[in-house]
C-alpha cells in the first residue's frame, strides 16, 4: 500500500508578503508612491490593508532591488530618482541585453522566432486599438506588459538565467524613470517613432545579424535615456 502525502499548504504569511511586494513594487514603478516618500508601516497598513509582518518582508525585498532605502532609526523610504543612477542602470542594461540578444541569435530556433513575431504583433494591436473603455492607467499597463514581453522574447533564447534575471532587474530600475517621461515630456521635443524602432530591432534579429541587432537595441535604449534626461531636467 502506497501512502500519498499531500503537500503542505502555502504559508498565509508568505502569500500576504508576496501580495504586499507586488502592490508596493507596482506603485513605486508607476510613481503612485513618489520618490523619496517615507514608507511608514502604519501608512502602508492603512493603504494596503495588510499587517506589519508581510509589509516588512516586502520592504526588505524591495530594498535588495534598490527600489526602497532603509534609513537608520527612521524606517524606509522610496528610493529617490537620480540622473546618474538612471544613466548607470541604462548603460548596464545595454550591456546585458545586447549580450543576451546576441547569444539568443546564436541559439535561434523556430519557436523563439515565432514568439518574437507574436509579441511584436500583440504590442502593435494594443497601440492601434487605443484605450477604448479602459482607464488611461489600465491601458498603459496593458501596453507596458506587451512592451516588456517583446523585449523579453528577444533575449529568451540566451540560455542564461543570470542574464535574464539581471535584465529584469534593470528593466524595473529604468521603468521608474520612463513612466514619468511619458507623462511629462518637454514641449517641443521631437516625435519618436518607437514602433519603427521595434520593427527595426526585430528585423535585424530575425535576419540573424547580431551586430546590427545589438546596434539598434542600443540606439533604442539610448534614445529613451536621452528623453528621460531632458524630462528630468525640465521638471527641475
């Protein structure tokens, strides 16, 4: 007779900590929790309707991702924005993503290529259809999810968990700067055809041209960094 032992249920505290982490991370990236804002536990408890234990766990995790700072004797705060930090994270993202992209091209197969084409098409559909009845925030979230899916699909075949994990960490860091840029773009700034940039990157990637694909991805990120820099100076 064989006994089947059921797996223990997931810890409720762990589940709540994940919920707290997801909510805090979303609100930090979107700017709902402003850079430099003190993150007092009582305030967070009221806002997210969660107890102190999962909130502390989430804050410690976010600190390791450099989205939150721990201040001696004062608790936590949202990490402030910095042009130097933005430039550093973007330049590092270029190094990591270009390496992952070139490795993916070396390991290219039909499934990888199909996923890239599907991700690009999904992003284009969301852009063409517009928000419809959705709120601007919900619409932006959908577009951004598909935008991220495209960039992830480009490097998905790199066969390196480290490259993929570091790339995601750097994406989160740069996204904190990109969202305010989209809302507060300086007047008179030249229009940017991001759709064309994506098509150009995909075209070079599917042609298996590693040098050109990396060059176009680099230019894509550098244009974003330049716009962010001008926007932050404009706000100051």
